[in-house]
C-alpha cells in the first residue's frame, strides 16, 4: 500500500514537472515567487533543476516596483529586491544544468561572473550592452563555458578580437554569433575568420559593413550557412556580392545600401533573396 502511495506521488511530480517545464520564459516569475509557495509537491517540482535549464531573463520586468519584485520581497521576506538577488536564486535552482542564459539590460558584470561560476554547461548566451570597464572583464569568463555554441551581443565590444580569441581557444563547438549595430573593421573580420572557423551563422544586421569586409567574410568563413547583413550601410548587393555569396544557403541582405543618403532598393525577385521573418 505504501509503495502504491509513493508511486502516485511520483506520478504527480512527473505531471507537475512536465507542466512547469512547458511554461514559457514569462513564467519565470511564477516559477520563482508563486508556484513554490502553493504546496509542498508544487514547491518540489518547481525546484527540479531541469525546469531552470533555460534562463531567459529578458521577458520579465525586474524593476524594484514590478509585481515580480513585490511578490519576491513578500515571499522571501526581504526588504530590497535586486536583479542580482533574483539571478542568484535562478542560477542556484539550475544546479549547474543551465544551458541558456539571456540577460536583460539591467544585468551587471557581477551577474555574469556568477553565471560563469555556476553555469558551466551554457550553450547559448545573450548579453546586454555593458560598460567599457565591464566589457574588459568578459573575455576571461569564456574559459568557463567550454560548451558554448551561440552568443548574442547588443553590439560589438570595444575589443572584439580579444573576445573572439577567447571563444576560439575555449569553445570548440561555437557556431553562431549575433553582433548587430556595429562598425565592422577589417581587423574584426580577420578575427572572425581566424578564431571562429566553424561559424555557421553570423548576424551583423544594421551594421556599418563596407563591401570589402563583407567579401572577406563571404570568402573566409567557409562553414557559413546563414549570413544576415540586413539593413547594413557600406555595400550594395550587386552581382559580385551575390555571386560570391551564393555558396551561403541563407544570405540575407535586404535593406542594405551604400550610404545613408542612397535610395537603393533590393530586387525582391532575385533568386538569392531569402525572406526570413
Ligand atoms: C585587445 O586585446 C588584446 C589582447 O589583450 C590586446 O593585445 C590589444 O591591444 C587590444 N586592442 C585594443 C584596441 O585595445
């Protein structure tokens, strides 16, 4: 009889776990401040580290006056809410299994240092814009993320070559970089080619990207399957560009033009034009 009971409980937990793990990133507030306080089995299910594998902290409001902050303070009986306190909880609950971390603009470099210590299995990382001083501390953190495959930046860090070198040295499976709204120099492109040779997807949309640098990427990054250079300034997708890029399965250049004043229009009937929403 006792065994029967236990099995029922186990089944309940499995059900709860499945339900909780299907909640989207917006539900991270419910998972942290509501669900654990409903009852014991809900609390136990919400503490399963597998639920905390994807730490998408970009879709919630973490301001001190947000409903999440108010509930967090009430439940954990603390007087002041901070994003750092929240991420400490989330990272602890993930118990070393977090595979994705998406940080909001109010995250600081200390939060990232914490993540480098407690999230060694990260595969995907999204970073907000950091200050110059904070940026200089980032490259060394990548030595902790050996499994990292994908990095999304708000824009190019001041010393991109240094960052690329660290990723190249430490992250053998790195295949995807998103670094929009940047001024791309020859040095940057050479760093990408040299340090990130396995790159399959590169997004430099809304960047300043001269044609010479674009062609260097196209010719130098041999593994690229997707190159997004939408809404860039610095090149026109002329015959030469399109011919050289035709090896790349998804070459997205819509909205790119030579300079700010130009009225260049993309030929939408072109075979090479790939529309990705
Ligand atoms: C970038 O970092 C590397 C390695 O630390 C350094 O040698 C180089 O001078 C730096 N470049 C700039 C522009 O600061």
